C-alpha cells in the first residue's frame, strides 16, 4: 500500500505542476491572460514559466518570421500600363501585447498587412513607369547582343530607380506603419509582375512583330554583307589582274629595251653591211612565186645582159 | 505534455491490472511495484535516441534550446521534458518552378499541367519569357532552420520567384533565352543566399539551375524565325566567301601566268637578240676581211635563189618605152593567158 501511496502522491504533484507552469518553446512567445485581460509583459524567452492556476490562462504567439502573400493586384503604372502585381512580405510579432490588443491574432494581422502593403504598393507602382518596376539597373543598355547591334538598343529607356529601390520604398512606407500593431516588417519583395490578360495578348502581338522585324533585319544584313564581300571580290580580281598586266608590261619593256641595246651594239659598227645584208635577206620574203618582177637591164644583176663588162 | 503523461499512466495501469490478473498476484503492494517498475522502464526507453549519419538532433528542455547532437546514441530526459527535433542535414532539398516532376526515375515523368503563373515573367525590354528552374538547397544550421522561420518552404518559393524575376527583368528577352542563362542562375543564387541570410533561415543554396527557357507559346514561331534568319544571314555570308575563295586564288594563278608569259617573252627576245648579234658580229668580222667580194657573193647568191621563184620576170631595157616583155625567163604553159597572169601577179 505504501508504493501505491507514492504513486498517487506523484500523480497529484504532477497535476499541480501542470496547473502552475507553462512552457514557451524556441519558436513561440506567450501572454498571460487573467479574466480576459493580459497581465504583465509578454513571455518571450523560451523555457518553463509559472502562472497562477485556474485564473490565468496562456495565449501563445509565434516568434518566428512569418509569411504574408498578398493577392495579385491590378495596378496602372505611371505610363498607364495595367499590370498584375503580386507582393510578398516577411514579418514577425515583435510585441505580443500590442499585437493581441490591436489585431488579436494572425488573421487580424493579415488583414492589416493587406491594407498597408497593398496600399503602399499601389502608391509606389502607380507613381513610376513600368520599366522602373521591371528592371533593376541599366545593365541592359550596355549588354552585348547581336540584336542590339542591329540598332535595337536605342528603344530602351534609361531607368532612374529600379525594382529594388521601389521595393525598398514600399518596405519603408509599410515598415513605418506596422509597429503600432506590434509587428515588425522584415522584408517586402515583388514576387510577380505580369501583364493583365488583354494587355498580354497585345504584348505577344508586339513581340511577334518585333521578332519579324529583327528577322528581316538579319536577312537584309546578310544580303548586305554578301554584296559587300562580292564587291570586295570584284575589286580584288581587278587589282590582281591589273597588277599582273602592269608587271608583265614592265618586264616586256625592260626586255625590249635590252634587246634594242643588244642590236644597236652589235649592228652599229657594221651599219652599211647590216643594211645590205638585211635588204638582201628581205628579198627572201618579199619575192614569192606570185610576184611579177620587171627588172631593168640597168640592174646590178642583169647588167651583163647588155655587155659583159 | 502532462496530458500525454496521464494517458501514459493510464495505459501502464491497465497493463498492470492485466498482469495482476494473469499472474494471479493478489497483493496491491506487489501490483504497485510492478507499475513503478514499468514506469521506470518506459522512462528508460524514452530517454534513449539515435541520430542517423545524415541527421542532426536538436534538444529543447522545457522548450528552451539545450543542445545540438550529431550522429550516434544519445540520452535525454524522459516524459517530454526534453524534446527532440531531427533535421536532415546532408540531404539536398529541391524546389521546382514552372513545372513539377511527377515521377522521377530513369525516364522521368513531368506533369503536363502548365505553371504559367510561376514561369511567365517580364524581361527588361518589356517582353515575356517562360522560365523554368529548380532550386537546390540544404540545411546548414538546424536550430535556425527549425526555429527562425515558420514556413521555410513557402519562404523559399516566394523569395526564389521574386529574385528570379528581378534578375530576368534586367536582361533582354533574347539574352535570357540564349547567352545569359548561366549568369542569371549565378546571380539568383547569390541574391537568394543574401536574403536567406537576412532571414536567418539556416539554409545554403547549393544550386540554381535554369531548365527550359522559352518564349511564350504564342510567340515561339516568330522567335524561331529570328533564329532561321540568323542562320540565313550566316549562310549568305558563307556563300559570298565561298565565291570569293573560289575566284581569288584562280585569278592569282592567272596573274602569275601572265607574268610568267611576259618573262618568257623577255627571255626569248633577249636570247634571240643575243644570238642574232653574235651571228652578225661573226659575219661582220669575216666580211671586213674582204668586203667587196663578200658583198657581191652574198648578193648574187640571194638573187639566184630569189629570182627562181616568181612565175614571171620581165627584164626591160632602159631605152624601151613600152611595157613589152623582152624575154620570158620561164616557159608559160599557156602563153595566151600571159597578160591575165601578169595582171594577177602584179597584185
């Protein structure tokens, strides 16, 4: 019976312990509520804590970073383009007491965050051009791209702020408001930006026509390059041909000059003999079978016909 | 927790009752000892735990962080005083964006459903690209992973989507589709890690890999057309160079030929001249020895040779006034036609 006694005693002690204590874990914090009203400071530190049994109850709140994901909002940008913007944020309950007093629970907090962040998002985005929301820097203007080489780059605008700057703007505006709900905003990010359905169709049409134009440019550039190469070829052909002609003429001229000198050197001493010889030799080709000759008996060859003297 | 404990106690008591009935033990004292022993046994079992090699164990005592334990056999306080959280440490976790693997394997199957919401995004030149990617990560700090962020998965996905759009938004659509894939993945990885460090999420991004990156379905054809045009451009340029490469070497050969011919001409002329000059000099040297007789000889020899050729040769006395033949050195086969032949020969 003694052992039974120990067991029962242990059980009673356990129940008493349970009634007088509560545990907060690493991921949560607690508020002690007495007759419906919070008592004392929130319990933030993880561990074993005491409370008055029966009259105090414990409300737990998360201590971790929590997520918030807004509904996609259709917002017109400054240049009147309708885009669906989906913003996501991280937040945490930094003051459980204030949190409990103002928004009660996470559902309430979400409602407030919806109002605050959506509102600020709308303000910031409608105050800027679409490119400011889409792009983050001007890197695209200096990026190397064979399409840009065709003159596509000119169409792109320079941006002043960029997405990260706008996100920071939204964050700063929202972060300034939420502490009154016992909430700290950790981060705001623009998760998605998309064209609204009807705009998207038009964008696709524009993309198609843009692509067609670029394709046409590539083709005509190809033709241009081809013509250029063929032109270069013609030029080269003429250059090579004329250079060869010039050189050939030069060689022949030099040779002709040399030949002239050789003949002159050789024939000059025997000028008369050369004349005689050449004249006589030339009879060979000038007098043929078809020639008809009228010769005088005065001629050197026939003079003996008259008298042999 | 104490609820669990009382339930547990009830169970123990039931077991104890059964044992009592079975063994026929009548004494209440003995039964209590059995119950106590069983309680101790249960405490013993619930205070031993093992951690697998790829895991880490995080121990909380009354909710407060106590220790992180590595692989092996460990002890903790029983009955929920110490609580154990196990985390897979070395496992690479994966998130898919824009598609879902329905069954991984040798032939991996993908779900046919479209996840355009995730994958369609605006590019820097205000076009639309369809980007699919995967994110691989692992836990680097079990404590942070468990207790800093509530919904790690949702956070990962939100951040990954936001950053992918941020990075893609800084590039033109054609760069996103072609050359910039690796750069995009790298940049996303770095920026995601920065954000996760900011959140204290306790994860390391091991890889961001772009999968299919396409133009949206409706504009795909026109993108293909651009590619085709690029090919066509290259083809035209290649064709032109082909023609160039065909014609130029041939022309160079011809040019060489022209020059060679000219050189040949030069050689020939000079050789000929040289030869003729030498011949003349030799002849002249001999001639100078006896000019008069040589001259006469050469003349007469040539005349003899030459005058044989013409069919008609007329020799006239200087006194004769008319053009009448005095002597026909050659016999005419048909004297009647002589005047005609003479006329022909005169031409």
